[in-house]
C-alpha cells in the first residue's frame, strides 16, 4: 500500500498582497489561526511567513515567535515549517545596475536564519534558486546556501530544499554528495513561477528524475496550476502543497475565502484519485522528524 500523502499549506507567503485578496492572514493571530484551521482540514505541515500589521512582509523575530507560541500551545498536532526565503532579493538601479534600488532585501545569510536558531521549528525552507522574479533578482549563492545549511543543521532542523528549475536540483545534489546536506533530503519542486520551471507534467517528471534515489519530495503549482500540479505530483508518488501563498483562487474567478477551502479541495481531489491523507504523526514518521517543543531563545 502506498504511503499517505502529506499536504502542506503555505498560508500567507511574502508576495501575495492584501490588495489581491481580503482573505490573506496578516497578524500573528490570524496566521496561527489559519494554520490551525488548515490542519483541521487535512494539512500536516504549515509553511509560515510573517507580516507587519500593514501587510508588508516581515522578518521580525517577535512576529515569528508569536505565531510559533500560538501553534505550540494549541491542541492540534502540527508540523511547523518556517521560511528562510526573505532577505535574498536584489533590485538593480536603472542608472547603475551595480547599485541596489529601493526594495532590495539582500542580506547576510546568517541573518536569514536567525529565527530558525531561536525558534527551532521541525522544518524550514532552504531556497536553491537564483532567478529573475517580478522586479527583482533572487540571489542564493552556493556560499550563502552553505552557511545557511550549516546553521540549519546545527539547529537540528530539517531543511526543505525548494527548487525552481533543474540547475537548483544540481546544486542541491552537489551539497548532498559533499555531505553538507543529509540524505534522504526533502525536496519541494516549485512549478509555474515566471522564468522558472513551467507547470507541465513533462517538466515535473523530468525534475523528479533528477532527485537522488530515496528522496522525499513534494511539488506545487503557482496560480491556476495549483490543483493540476497537485494531481500530477500525486500520480508520480509525491506529496503536495496548497495555500494562499501560491494561489488565491478556489476556481476560475472565485477567490478562496481561506486557506482552509484550498486544503479541503486538495483533500477531495486526492481522495477521489484514490489517495489517503497523512496526519502530522504519519508525516513526522515518514520524514524522520522527532516531535519536540524546544525551549526557544
């Protein structure tokens, strides 16, 4: 019998804006509540970014801490996955591309994982992409990724390797080969980001073929590709992800009124395909995680 499928829910992200949807959780309380509602609907893992009160992306430890404390105090069993993506964007000035324009967030890698060291989630993302994204260039150099990977390992946290194209997988595989990342690794294949891997069955099949044997992996599509790629990931034996970070529509022209409705739709699709849904405990066992509530710094 096949293993049950792990559903991750990415509840807010840092790109989706309140101007796009009024249903985006913003405050730590709203984000924590969205996570717990997603778990009740069938998600085993919640992927968390945080926001300032006005909706702008935040990297404030206090915002992360409040979300984490609320989740750890709740009765629901949930696997927490914190982002380390913010802090890697460079916007070149028009007059001098070597000078950063307003909106640049590029910073030292140590700063991007401070909240991981302090809060010790079970999982955190580690983005392997360097690519043009929107108006900025996302930069994740091998050196910076190595620094972040070492700190994440020392914190006892499992890195989720987010890969946006085939070169990202090559870099991640190199880290695994040299022992900087443990095997089996957990990969998250991202499809449908403009100028990244396109959201097609052929692309997903090829990217899966590049993963080391025995890897844990999931995939998701952005925007209208969310549910088609969910089905494709399941058909290929992978886990899945949904949430307002990736897609704000329940169906064409209909805004999703919560992360919960996206999770419920994912559950329905997977069950209709013949799949079963992993609990947090089952996901923890599959991924080799140890449930713990460490004393935070």
